[in-house]
C-alpha cells in the first residue's frame, strides 16, 4: 500500500477577510489567498505594510476567523477549534508582550507558568534557550534595559518555552539592527534545519526571504506569486544591469533620474554605481542621461529584483519630476551646517554618548548608523534640540544648542520613525496645524500648504483623516509637514521603516532633490542599502564612534566574500564585531 502523503501543517484555500473602518468604509485585508506550509520548512510571507501578512498570521493562530475559505492548521480546522490550535503553536506578534519591569529569567518563568511548563521540563528547555539566544549572562537584567535585538531574542525564547509544533513570527526583525537581525535569523534557521520545526515568518526585508524554503509575495491582500526564492528571482532574469555613474555625479542623483524613466522598474545605488531592473532586457542599450549613453553591464538577478518585477505590475507608481523648493536653502554651499565636538550625554552613571565628534556640510546627506542601543537616538535628539548635552559643543544651522535652542529649531525639519501626526485630523487640518506651529500666517501659509499638497500629490486626500491614508501617503504627509517652513536641515529618523520598496525609492528621489537644492539631511536607518545614498556615514556603538567616511571608505572595512564585493551590511557587521571583540579582550578576566 502506498503511504499517505504527509499532511501540511498549514493549508489555506481561497481565504477572504474584510474589515470595516469607523467611517463605514470596508477594507479587504485578504482576497482569495491560498498557500501551504510544508513540515520542517521555513515559509516567508513577503510584502510591505498593508499587504495582509499580519491578518493571515492571526487567522493561522486562531485569533480571528476568515469570512470565507478553508484553513487547516496541524490537521485542525481552525475556525472549529481555535484553542486546540493555540495549545500547539507558538506565535510572536510584532509587539510581543514582554514585562519590562521583570528580569529575563522572570519573563521566561512567567510564560512557562502560563503554558503549564513544569519544573522538570524547564530544566531541559531553559539551558538550550539561553545557549541559543546568548541571554544566559543577562538572566537578572530587567527586560526594559535590554537592547531592541535582545528584546526580540527574549520574545522568541518566551514563545519557544513550550516547544511548539508550529512557530509564527510576525516581522521579528523590524527596527532591529543588521547584527541583531543576523543573530535572530541564525536562531530561526537552526530551529528549522536542526530541529525540524515548521516556521512561517512575515517580513518586509527582501533579503530575508532568500533564506526561506518557500516565499509568498503579497500586496494589498492578494498573493502576487509564490514559490522557492529562486523561482521568484527568475522573474527578473535578463533584466538586471549595473549602470556606471558618470564622473562627478553622486550615485543617488543618477538613481533618482533613472527611477523616473519609462522602462525602468527599479533603480538603487550599489557600491557607487546604480543597479537597475528593466521592463525588458532590450531596453538596456537606450538609457540616456543628458547627451551621452550610460555605460552598463549585466548583473545576476536577486530575489529583490524578482519581487520588484511582480510589485511594479500592481503597485501605485508616480513618474513626476522630483520636488522643487520655493526658496533653496539659505545656507551657503559647503558651509558647516552641523558641528559636533566631544559630545557626551549621561543618564545617571550610564554614558549613552561618549565623546563623539563629527561635522556635516550644507547640502550633504549624512548617515548616523549603529546597532540598537548604540547612542544614535540620543545623539539625534540632542541634534534636534530635544535633549541637552551633558558635555561638548553642538552647533546646528549656525546656532549653539546650549544657548539658542529655539533659534536652531526654527531652521530644522523632522520626520519621525513612526507616524506622528494627528490621525483624527484630515490632511488639510494637519497641514494647517503644523504651518501655524511653524509661525506661518496669511498668504505665506496658504502658499506653503498648496506647495506641500502639490509636491506630494495630496490633493485627492484633503479631507481624509490622516490615520487612514495609505502607508506611502502617510510618509508623504509627514514629509510635507516637515518642509512647510523650508528648513535648512532635515532630520529623518528611520523614516522609511515599513514603507513599500517603490515608496522608498520615490522618497529618496525627493531627498536627493532637496540635497541638490542645499538642504542638509541627517538620517538614521537600519536598511544598510540606504546608507549608499549618503555622502558620509558615522557608525556608533556603545556611545562611541567606530568609523566615519564615505560609503566606499566604510565598505573597505569588510573583505570580499564568495567572490562578491562587500556590501554596506557586511562592512557594518565587520566594524561593530571588531570593536566588540576588542572591548571584550580588554575586560579583566572574571
């Protein structure tokens, strides 16, 4: 007798799920979604915010029911017995419920208690969890005192405390630095490859999908394609090229121009050049810039290229010219926009920023990078005048922040990591409020609001509450409000987090245009490829400066791997690990 085929731990067929907003509008979160997760494999749900990834994971976890369709998990019809499913799975949502006033050990004990894990089982499970997450020496540390990456690892350990048969991870690396992201993925891959655990992970990081056995590409509640990562990558075969940057032109300027061209699906800076994905391979010989034809060579396709081919066919795309300021920056070209000398910030006996110095010239794009807990956010807040320095000199837009903080703030714009506008106010009401807050009045105020709506294509959403804007337009509104008073310096704190790839490319096109008109931009990001847009970069860890230089100078810190040139992420990890190894060797034994 032929043995029966093994039952897939997750089988979904034609799932539909609709939500109704407070305004009465309906939103289709899932639209005819089908897929399977095979036993002992790693499945990625890939797509930007609003794709339906979280809704699908919640259905699998039995936290809500589909409107239509069939969903079996571990041989159980979830809608019939969600509790039976929840007793056998582990689910780590985006905001995992750690108790920040409890220690690492106490958090683990609490979740073990909740799941009925006895003392004998804990003796077997805890040592492996501590070894896997490298949290053993932090048992007594309060969860609230952990870095972002360590919190994610503790959340994963709490999810695994009862040895689930299926593990669901919702954006586990969002907001996590590259080093912590790599460590977290090492744990996940070990669970799959060595323990045979079935894992489904949602992610907006396209390089993470390449590590998986099966990828489900989603957008606006629909499945665009699914298959092995190599099958998704193959959709871009023959269309990917490296374009050489003309002498004297920053790669970001070439990227912004190429991305606006018909026939170009994607364009991103890469190692001082620009990587493009074309609608058809035959168009590679006809990419003009000015009077010349650009030099180029073919490049092997990668998962992100295949994703962009799929995504570009359905996503909203604008091919408008990049933004133009009413009044270019008042700072002279090459003038010093930011001067930081011997900057220190302490909190009690803890030093968050430890004697950091750097300078940023007018019109530069400057990247402030580092692992979670490196001191980036503290430095950022001091630069914005939101936090006083404990020691050192800090001049922004010509003003000393020790004595003239209010004067400096009038010349700054700020876009936060999380949407920080008033969600209940309409687009027009938000623009009106912030224009008034910046001291704009009368005709000047009306002109600037009209400018922002035109530049960011917000007219169609004038009366819509800003909290209901599509993700990419929330970002546009945040940028519009930050630029109403035409600041000399723009601060971007993880401003593209959660944005879809096309929105991120368009965003950086606008930033490039601002820089070309003299606006100074200081940016933090965990997307290392975005550091390629910067003129110069500083990498911090433990409050100290580890390296500073151009992207090429930073990449030189890493060696070539597997026949390929080092990426910015390779360099970031090499710099941070070398510094940490050095500090570890300096610590006294015992």
